[in-house]
C-alpha cells in the first residue's frame, strides 16, 4: 500500500523505520482506515489478508455467490456510497461509515444584488481592453502575470459592460470546475459592490444545468467540456446562447485554438458581428518551441494583446515585485545528472508534446539519489517556510515523497487525481489553514490551476517540462505578494536534470511570445 519504492528509500535512509509496526503507523498517518477500505486498490489487498473463515463470514453477510473463490467474490463486489454493502463492510471491520462530504453546492441559478477597487496597473489595462473591444474585430487578449489580478480586472470590465447594456448576458468559459466556481464567486463579489441592478448568475458545469430561456440579463459561467457536449447534442442550444450574449470571455486563453474550444468560440462569436471576445492568460502562447501554434493563437485574437506597461520599468514583473503584488522570488536550480540517454524517438516526443515520454519520467521517479536530493532540499526549505508545494513526477512519486518526509518527522500529505474528493478537500483545507505548523503538500496533476493557498511561499518543481505555460502555472502557485494576500519572499526550486532540456524563470514566460504578437505596420 505504501509502494515498494517508498519502502526501499525509507530502508536505505533508516532501516529502523522500516519495521512492520513503523510502516503500518506511517500508512495510517497518510490514509485513514475508512479511506483504505473505500479505495478498491487497497481494499482488495485487505481482503487477501483475511483468514478463510473471516472471508467466508464477510461474503455470507454480503450475500455473495462464492462458488469458486470467496476471495474473488469479495474483490468483485461493489460498495457504492450509502449502499447496504458499504454499511455491512464497515460494520464487519468495526469502523464508522465515512462522513458524508459536507459540501454545500451552490445553485445553478442565483440572484445577485449590487464597490471594489483596481490597482493603477489594473485600471490602465481595463481601459485599454474596453477601447479595443469597441473596435472591429472586437477581440483582444489580456496578458497579465500570475498574481497581478487579471480575474479582478476582467470582472471590472464585465461589470462596466453589463451596466452599459441592459439586458444582456456575458458568458465566461473555463476548462476546470475550480476555475468556473472561482469566476462565479468573484463576479458575485464584484457585482455586489459595483452593480446597478439585480442580475442572475448561471452555473453550467459538473452537475449544474442551464435553462436557456432564463438567460436574459446576467453572467453565465460554463465549463468548456460540458458546453461542447451540449452543443453536440443540440446546435440550437449554443446558437441561442450566442444570440443572447454580447461578450464572451475565455479563461486560460492559450488553450482557445485547440480544436474543441475553437469550435465553441466560433459558434458563439462568428454569427454575431457585435459580440466581443476577450481572452485572459498569464502565458500568451501554447508552446515553447512551435512558432506556428503560437502564431495561430495571435491571429485568433487578431494580434491584439493588452499587457501591463509601467513607466520606468522594462518588465512589469519588476514593478509588481517592487510594489508588493508579487513576492521577491529566488529561483534556484537543483542540478542532477541522471545518466539517462534520450533516443531519437524520445527527442521527437519531447519536441512534439513538450513532455518527456512516460518511461523516462518513471525512471526519474524511481531514481533514489535524485529523490534523496529532493527530500534534503525540502528539509532545507522547511527551516524558512510554513507552506511548501511540491510538484511530483507521478501519483506514486507524490506518495513516495510525502511518505519519506513523514518518516523523517515532517508534516506532509499528497493529493492526486486518484485522491477521493472528501480526502482531497480535507487535505487542501488543512494546507490553506492559518495553523502555525509547517506543512508540505506533494501533488501530481491537480494543483497547477484553480488552486489558491496564499500562505504558500515555496515550490519544488521535480517535473521536467518544456511547456512554458505549465511551468509558469506551477510557479504561480507560490509567488503572490503581500498586497495580493501572499508573502514578501518566495523560493522556487526547480530540479534541473542536466541530461534533459529545461529552462528558467517566470520573467521568461512573460516575454517569450512577444515576437508573434507584434502587429504588422
């Protein structure tokens, strides 16, 4: 359940920590008994540990047909939440049923009644955007660094738009549920202070539904995948939504030329010459090396991009740091010579996908010397920071790093796409808390966007990538400044595998794509 790689590394660091009782203690520190029973992978292992008479007794209680193998019957049984089987299973192991997730779901339709300020650099950007959206072809991209308030700036633009046109609808598109709820919540906050009438907020992602006939005056937040499915089922649905809207906003706009997303945007905007399109991004390009893809993105927004221009500063990042909007960040490489040899096929894969092939990532995740350097680096950060975020190579790698940190006396947890919603919510809530104890959170694939923990002041990026977009998003989780609710100083440690391609700092990500956005004279 801990994983062979974790046990090997723990044993090599301290053989006394690898006794069955210590390992059992470690496992139950990382995962609750209820969670071990809820997850099928660990549940089937527990079934294998039952004595034959115990297995038979459990199968009988569950009324299972065990004609061939009682153990196989148990492994194939289903234990849905709230079912009789689940109650019998937890009763057999003398455990309380897992507490139901105490999550209050916001309504799909919400009425929002009607003052929040913008910083000087945000006001300037908002004015430029409004000017651009008033001119043909009515599309523009707002490029602001992570932590500089692009969402708040966009909400100011949206509120002004709604006050100037009545009735009308504004549609906000995002690719994840976290980003959708973040947008809906931020609009509610903005409209209550700046709005001039009662409007509606429509949520359309996850389990939320959208009644087109009720879309007349307000804010629609839609998940791109859900909207795409709805459009495939009924082209009339997206046509009617476009007909009722006057401005479309796409968050993480560097994704907007992906075929699926472009189809949605074209359907919402092209038939309606007066409808405006606004893209938001901290990284106005899709790749590190494919100039053609980046040019397509620039052309999609008519090579019109509004960015931060601050007199006296060559780069807006320098201004944002000087004024406390972004933390003063130290970028430090952790150099490692893996000895890995990349084949021609590997290099082609990296060039096309901007990611290492899975076998290479797996080899890095299992490299004990590399992992030991990472652990020692985190232990050094613990002396200076109270919230540390680690971007791991895989699900197993996140678990390994958190396990070893716990054995060595540190408070560490991990979240991945496989973590149950209730467990994930609990872990993230603790990490976001005001508790004074230092916490390290290892993750794989779930905290690059839509995650805000302002106390985070250090990040360790163990995952090699040539995607400047992905790198910038990981860095952005830890560099919020004091004036943005964050910290005065931050540290970013990037594991640099000397045998593999990689790159530098968030300043690079802000300036990398400027060449493809220059308008021709």
